[in-house]
C-alpha cells in the first residue's frame, strides 16, 4: 500500500512532533490545498461556491471556535450564534463609520469585539459548569439578539433593521457587495479560514492547548498542578468568541450580503454544536468534517429524491434532516464520542498496518 511510514526516520524531537509527521500526509494536504486554491475556482459553478463551499468554510471556522471552547476546554456553550452576531454587526458598524479602513483589519477588530463579549459572558464559568453554564451562554444568545434588534445605533437606524455589506476592495479587487464575484469571495474566505485553522492547530498543540485539556479532563487536578482555572477558562471563551466573531463577519460580508438578527438565532448555535459533535469534539479536522456533513446533507436530501422519481415536500425534507442530525448525535455520543474525525483516524491506522489484522 502507498500509505506507509516505514523508512521515514525522525532525527529530532521537532521532526517527530510536526503537524504532519508522515510524508504521505504532507503530500496529501499539499494536493488538497492546491485543489482548493487553484482547481476549485476554475471549475466550480457559482451555485457550488455560493451555496456549498463558502458557507462550509464559514461554518467550519465557527465550529473551530466552538471546538476550542467545548471540545478542548470542556466548557459548554449555546451562545455561538450570538457571538457570530457581534462579529457581523460590528463589522457593519466599523465599515460604515470608517470606510477607508482595510476590510481585513475590520474583520479582526470585529473578532476582538466578539472576544470582549465572550470574555464577559465567560465569567459565569468560574462558578458554574455543565448544564448551568449552557443556560448562562444561552442567555447571552437572547440578550445579544435583543440588543442588536432594539438598539438602532448598531444598524445605523435603518427602518428595516437590516445590515447590508457595502462594497469594499482589497488590492484593487472588489470582495464585498453585490458586484463581488463568487470566486473572489471564496478565495478570501478560504485564505482567512486556512490561516485561522493553522493557528488553532498550533494553539491546541502548545502550552495553552494542554492547559485547556487539563481543565476539561479534571479541573481540580489541573489546579493542583499549577494551572489557573480562571485564566484558562476565560482565555478559552475569549479565543473561541474571536473565531466565532470573524465567522459572523464573513457570513454577512462574504456570503449573505445582508442579514438581520434572525440570521444568528438559536438555530445557528445548535447547528454549529451539531457540527462539533458529529465531526468530533477536540479535533480541528472534526470541525471541517462536521461542517461539511451539516452543509451537504440538506442539499443531498433536496436533490437526491427527484433523481429516483420521489417528490418529497419541503417540510418533510426538513423534518428528515432534523431527525437525521438527532439520530447521528445520539449514535456518535454512544458509539464513537469523537465523531467522524476518530473514524478517519481509525481508517488511517488500518491503512498503515494493512494487510495485517488490526
């Protein structure tokens, strides 16, 4: 088989601890990156970019943010949609107030605003955990939705309450607004997600990530060995909210074009949570796999039945989708708590040992 590590010797600790220690993995990732950056924009249709790939990447970034908090640090959160809302609305406010500022800098500042909000709503995690913490973050979801819906300053007192992405350029190319092409917006989203995903991967492999996992596994023992729960938990909430805020900014400016508070309601929080559970808690790859599954499944349920001569009502398709997500969550929680990422890891281990039994 082609997937072998025999003969690949590591002569240093740094070489053994690289993100992709096997040569085949490095070549495979390089090929996927080349396809994503070069092949997809050349061959993908506007529908594929707008309806599948762009939302997949945006929700993957939001899932990474939630995974850092829930999967790695063990802090349950149901306020993901609210933190994404902060990113979207603050991006709109910053772009309309400071039209000459680079749009990428605006995304970062919007993420920092979401991080500040996440820090504030992460304070209850110092006293409560589990179900009670989930309720506290759920309160953040409703409070933020009410704030952005009632305070007209955030949407410039627009009578409709809608925020619309104004046209902005990057290196002379329009990347936001109605005139921005789907290919350009896809490449911008891909670049941002790739950078933040690599940052998250290195973050969880370092001292901060080990502190999060120690708090997740047993916070009392972690405190005994010198890890500060207050700083560690608040850092997890802050960084997670930053990722969700950037995802919300891209959702409005690089995907939807305009949005209201209903675009970030509690359903979005549950949707991102489904991605994390199905993809795999405590896995950056699982965030991508879960986002791909949740985005692609409704499209398959919509387009597959007519191919076999079956005409399903739209409401029935939606009910089947919800039932499927619920069944898979129960299945993965019982059979494989680490989700699709663990199944992929098992498949790789089998390939490395094939044809010997595993």
